[in-house]
């Protein structure tokens, strides 16, 4: 039973999240570092270059890395503060074992490994191999993602491996494979620079990918028109030339209506459609009735705005369409993606300079981590685990019999459902905090509590790991060498800056040791991360995501290489489809018809308000890292309920009043933030928090039938104001106290004196 | 001190229409050891109830700095490059005259140390040929440091403005605001 050993409050007191701040005078040694390490941020898919300052095996600060071509030194607040997760007081320094009524106590590695392996073997002997599952994450490097895929299949011998990309880019991946036969953004971001129209669909770029904003502003400097589709006036939407505030869950109606107008006004590239695509006629037939009247009614967007968007898109010579979770986190996420791609194909604006399309990958290695066997249905090189040829090739690379390679397993949320049903009894997790990030938290917690044995590999004791029987203290991003693939498809080098502290071990060491003890040592004899990458290169060779021609040396020399890169003398591929040879079986790009349908949960008399969720600029995903960094927490300390004044007035809600939000799953309370920057029929709560502050208590487990992504972006709720109010946040804390509340009054350093 | 690397051709530009209110500038500024984890640049919502618009304020480094004029202790000085420095800690008497007089509202009085603190254009960086930290990390180019020629070339739809009118007071600054093409003065009534 993977229940909490003691009350959650006691665990939080011991293991955090506690807020970490830099000392006033900075960490010792920052001015004379032992090393300045060029690496990348550990957070989002932009993978901004950054230099870490290292002193005595501590990361003591950062310096912008101005030569790295994507961000040229630019960073968001998370990037500026990322170094504070190093040497954090909450850091796990040794393996921990759950002790009922006591909490967690440190044990030695030998015993921890022995326990891990004996429990895996016990559960698999008793219930079958697939009764032990693995959940992983794509903050891991390419090397570790590949290693986890191989480990699960030939050491753990389970088919049930999946990853947190299932909550992220899978709808985009599935849509892109249908349309193009490949799952990668089609262009690098420099193609934004001279695009005449930039359309941003369901992506809060300014808060979730702040450094991408620069590229969009560059386009505008050069005369681009910016269209933003979002139910909220996000910072990027405020500055857009045209903001389309779509009703959550009605995205495909908008894109269908725009396609209708493109056809009606003949804003089409007939040559491209005829020679390089298939499926146009069927797709056009579906949108035949999607006129402006209908679209306004369904999407809630004024028809003249829809028309203007269609006209700008239709008449442009160059364009770039970007989307992200806003259209992908739906029970029809794949359909929304396809509906966007249809607009790109109809106008033939792809595979040329400043003609771009792509999803903005969310997680640090959301791109590379979804290519090399991390997913339940996938083998390295983005191969299909059910394709006999693909299976045979990977089996030969790994030196096993094809019959010993497990087949397709369950997706992430389905693994939780199978645990809940009692079919999966054991679990190992790495780099995933599903108790915060999956929908319907209560259900997820019930599932975790049913596990017979749960091993968590992590560097902090996140809320999910608190349910573990055993916690293996692992490594941060800056503690291992490797590569990641950015949202642009650029493979970059992550450099080890420091060693794991205390008795913590690297993720790689931990996985290799478990593999050895499970008797699979001969398949896991890697000397270092580069050796793993070199095997990945071979395993990816010939696949759509072909890394064979990429080496550590080549990455370092070129500050990154874009895949596909099939041979050592190949320069990489920043822009796909210049040859118009698509990777679909017929070599053409595919239109796919998208009949509009409603989201799974629609509002009614009992649940009359739409709830949508998302992120804030100072936090990242489930907050395991960012809820531990003081200034990031202080910037936005708690989840707020964004609500329009008209809707608030209907319920008599005033600013900072605590409001109960109730869905079919749960009830949770949040302080109201009354703002005109959201649709009147929609409320928004960001999802980075745990327990009673988690909005994912309320979200549903409705999944997209193809991608199996949960519908985070649309739930039906009702609002019940309480008679309590949240206190006002402190005014300018940095001015009144001279710094963070966690630190005593400062001694101003002597260097402050006038130095002119 | 070696100040030979201060490049007088490079200037600071604030482009408010690019600001996304992320606070990266504040956090990076606070990292400087002279600031003791307190930012010298300030990002605030204009009126969050109606908009997500934010306003960024950095010291404008006035040609004829009001803060220095009203300082009874002569603690604030402008150097040969036009950088108006934070108060000399040996002289500052924490009277807050500068706090009240600055038309841009830049200087802050640190209550615990009883000293005025403000932006000194990252003198440690700019005098070593680097860009100020805030303008280096700003993810959107809302804060930018470089030559005027380059700025005009990069942003052809805007003009840098460094003349401000506050009621009867005219202020000329070293730091520029990017304004719509053709603007020459920003009038704050």
C-alpha cells in the first residue's frame, strides 16, 4: 500500500517545498568561479543557452551565454533563478525508505537496490511482467530517455512504460504524423523573422516560452501582422494585431471556418494542393457549412474578426503558424492540430523561407524525449513498436530476439487507471509528478494508494514520491552530461557542471545498476553518456527521427544540429520539406477532414461555467522545482481564480474573495482575481500547485481517442462564493525589507560604494 | 578603476510595447552583488483589473539629474559618461529627497540600511564592455542596449525619445524610450 507514511503536513515540513533564496551578497566564490559551464536551462522547450558559475562543486550563479544563437543571452525569470535548485535544502542526499508512522529514513544504496529488485521480481512473478509499470518524463536528456525506453523493455521487461509527454505534445505529434509523417516542428524559429502573418493558436507564449517572444517581435518589426487565439488576453494577446478570444473547446470550429473562407475567396495554392497533398476535397466538403454566422455562434468570436483573420492568412505571401497546449489539451486535441495544419497546406506555405508551422514543445526535452522509445507505442528513431521491421531492427541493435521485445503498452493516464483497477501492482517513476499534473487528483491518489510497491527516482520528494515505498536520490539537470532536442528540433549539449551532492547518484547510474541487478547487465554496459548517445545514433538510423550523423563533437562545434541528420557529413535540417517529399507512405502532405464536435464536458444548468487551466510565467509544470525557488514563488505565490467582472457580479464575487469552484470530480477554493482579460463565460486557474491548491482536483480524465491526452483545457464547473477573503499580497516586499522575507536584514556589501 | 571599456556609442532603450511583465530583469538585476538581492529595476502592472500591461522603470540617467540637485549631502553624482550613480554610502543621509523629487520615481530608500539605492547602469558590466544585466536577459528586447544606429535598423517603426515633459519640467535623459515613429517628446501631465 503506497499510502503516505505520516500526515502530508509533516512530510512537507521535512521535505518541502521550502523556498530557497540566494544570500544577499551572493553565494561565496561567485566572483572567482572554478568553472563557467556553457549549458542550457533545465526548464522549457526553448532550452536557452546559459552559463553556470561553479565553485567547490556548487552552482553559485549564472552568466548569460550571449553567443548561443537561439536566445543570445536572453532568459526568463525561471532561467535566471534556475541555479537555486542546486544545493537546495530540500535536496535528497540518500535513498529513503518509507517507515509507517515515522516518515522516510535514509538507507544505504545496496539495500535500496536489493529492495527495488526483489519487489520488481516478486510482483512480476506473482502478477506477470506487465503488472510492474514505469512512468518517466521528458526533462530527461535524450540519453536518459533512450536508456529508460531500453531499460523498461529489456530489463524490466514490461510493456507498460509511458511518459509525461502524454500531458504535453502527443496531440501535436499524432497530428503531425498524420499530416506530414514526421513529428517535429517544420521550421526553426528564425523563419519567423520575415513572415507576413504570424498566427499563434492556444499558446501563452509570453508566459510559457518568454524567450520566443523576441522572435515574434522581430517579425512585427519587419511588418508582420500578429493573430493570437486565446480565451484570455495574455501578454502576447494584448499586443496582437488581432486577438480571437475563442470559447474553450471550440478551436476546430474556428479553423474550419477560416478554411471555409480560404476556399470561398480562393485564397488557395492550387499548385501545391494538386501536386503535394492529398485529401483536400474531403476536407473541404466538411467545412462547406462552416460560415461566419455558424462560427461566431460556436466559437463566441465576432464574425468580422474571424473574417479578418482568414483574409490576412489567405492573402499573405509568407506566414508562420504556431500552436501549443491551448489547442492540444483536449479530447479532440489531434483534430485541433489537424485543423491548423489544413490552413497551412491550403495556402501551401511550408518548406520555404519564412513559411513555417509547428507546435511549441513544452518540456525541456519534449522533442527529443518523444523520439527514442520513451512512449508506450514507440521504439528509437520514432519507430513503431508494432511494426515488424522496426522491431527487428531495434532488437538487432539491442542484441535481443525480436520476440523478447514487449509490444505496445498503456498510456500514462491509462496506467493510472490500470493501477486503480488493480491490474498494475508495482510502479517505478522518474521525472514525473502525476499527483499534481494528471487530471482528477483524487482518483490518481486512490490509484497510488493501491500500489503494492512504488519506487520513485527523484532529486526532491515531490508530492507523488511522498507515496513511495522507496525513494532513490537522483540527479539534477546540471549533474550529468547529455543532449536535449529543443522545440526547434535542434540537438544541443547539456554539460555536467557539478556532481550529485551527498550520496545522491546520477539517474543513469541508478538505472544501469537496477538493470544489472535484474540480470540485464550485458545490455547496459555504457561507460558514459556519450556511449549511450552513440548507441542512440545507431538505433535511430533510418528512422524518421534520424540522429546518426550527430555527434557530441559536431553539436559543440555548431552550437547544435537539427535532425534529421542521417550521415556524418550531413549539415542537419533546420527547415523541413524544402524538397516537398513528405514522410507519409504516399510522399504527400495529408489534409484530414475535421468535423467540429463539442468538448466532452459542456456547461449546463448545474455546471454553467467553463474552467480552463494553464501556467504562469514564474512557475513550471507541477512545480517540483519552481515551488522551491523563493523569488519565483513570491512573484505568484498561490493559484488565483481569474474571473471577468461581469461573471463575478452575477455571483456577487469581489476581488480576493475566496470562491469554491466545483466540478463533477471535486470542490476547491481559490481567491478571486477579477480581471477583464478573460472571456465572460470562462474562469482560469493555473495548475502548478499540489493538494488543496491543485486545480487538477477538478479537471477530467476525458482523453483524446488518438493521442490519449487529457482534456485539461475544458471542464464544466459552478462557482460558490464563500464569506472569506484572502489577505492582500504584501506590497513590494523587496523594498520594505530590503530583500526576501526568508533572510535577515542585509549588510550592504562594501562594493556598493560609489565607484565612478 | 579601469573605465576605458565603457562604450559611449551604446545606449539603453526601453521599448514598452514589447514588455510581457515576466520580471526576468528584476531577478537578474538583484543577482548583482552590489544590489544585495534587491532589484534596481521595477516592473509593475499598470492596472491588472483591466489589462495585463506592465510598466518597466529603470533609472533614466538624466542629463541634469533632479535627484542629485535635491540631495543635501551631495551623495549623488553623474560621471563623465553620463551615468548617474547610486548614492555614495558614506554621504547618504537617507533623507529621501531624491525619492520624492525624481520625476520617474526611480530612487528607493532602503529602510533597513537607511540608504538610497538605484540603478547605476550596471557600471561594473558596462565599464567592462558588457551590456547591463537587465538588457542582456530581457527575453523580448523590451530592454535593449547598443548603438542608436543598430536600434533604428532593427526597429524601423519606432523612434527613440529621450525628452520628457513633466508639467513645467523638461528632462533630457541618457536612457531612451521607444515611441511611435515621428515622436520626439513624451509629455507626462
